[in-house]
């Protein structure tokens, strides 16, 4: 089986500056990164220009695989369109290959028919913006019960319905995959995989939330290794990006050790 290619989401160490983040990956033999537009006092929110981001990446031989993320993308309004255009322009200018698209996750927009219609409208609106910027839109269904887009199949159906397979791919998130309870994987439609584990033995699947998400270890309850194995076996050849949200991970003084331990565990267990 092909060995997985690992990447780092800035959520691995959100407190460190972007240049140090790229250096961290280099130390681990990783050269693919996701940068974020939701980190206070860090690029992009701190005003760092896309040109500066491109230079920082070039200096470390780093490839920016995505900006994470356009939030509430399937609630398509003039304001959302403007936000999408701005983020897509930034992504193209800084050298990012894609923009992650995160759906409404507050309990609204969930009704049968409504959510499928909203999704198609948003994808149709996004398609020319992404085409102009020359980047891919990565649709990320979230497994939470309150989410307006939980199903990867629903996302694939909508992408195909608007003839968007050349411009849109899926994010397969191992955490959200388990929460959604959707058994199918769509390797041919997957452009990025987010990986994180849940070790807490007390929390039920329905009560799992982002702060439970740690690195992938032997205590993982999400069957990350089985999911990675299935994706690789069916032809997925893209990056597996670590995206832990746990405060315990963010507080560690040994990020390199945590990431290396997780990579070693996955490789040895595959």
C-alpha cells in the first residue's frame, strides 16, 4: 500500500507565527500546509499580505494546499459572495491551491429540499469565482447533527448536478465521517483528508466536539487508520492533514514530538 503523505493544518500549533509553522513542518519532513483565516494575531487576520505569505512559504520550500476556510458557504448572500471573492483572490495571490468551504452549522438550513437547494445555489455562485482565481473549492461536510451539510454523498450529488467536478472536491474529515455515520467514502472526489483522533473514553459519539480532537494515537476511537487505509486502497493519493482542536495539543511544548509520534503510529499500523 502507498504510504500516506502528511500535511499540517495551522490548528496543530495555532499560537506560532506562519514562518515558524512552515519551519516546524520542515523539521518533520512535511512540506504541505493549510493556513487559516480564523487565527487571531496570526496570518491572515493580522493583516499579513498574500505576497508575504508566498515569500514565507517559498523560503521554507512549503506548499500551501489550502486556506481554511470560507464559513457558511452554503448560505449564499451578496456578503458571502464578496467574502468568497476576497478569499479566493488572497488564495491565488499567496499560492494556495484551494479554499476549504465550511457549511452552516447552527441548526438552520437543514430542511429536506431546502438544504440541497441552498447547496446548489452556493456551488453555482462559487464556481466562476474559483475558476477566475484558478483554485479548487474543497467542500467539507460536518458530522454534527445541527449541520446543514452532513453527507458527503449529498455534496457529491450537488457538485455533479452543477457540472462542477473540475472545480470542487470533498474534504474527508475522519472526525466528521464518524459523527455523520455515513459509511461510504468517495476517494475519487476527495481532494483533502483531515485527520484527528478522539481518545476520551467517556464521551459519546453524539457528544464529541472539536475540543475532543487530539492527535491520532493508539487510543483513537475514530478508526483513523482504517479510514486512511480505505482511502489509500481505493486510489486517494492526496495529503492527510493533521487538524487537532484540543487545547491540550495547543498547550504542548513538544509539537514536533506529538506529530512525529502520530505519524509513526499511523505508518506502523497501516
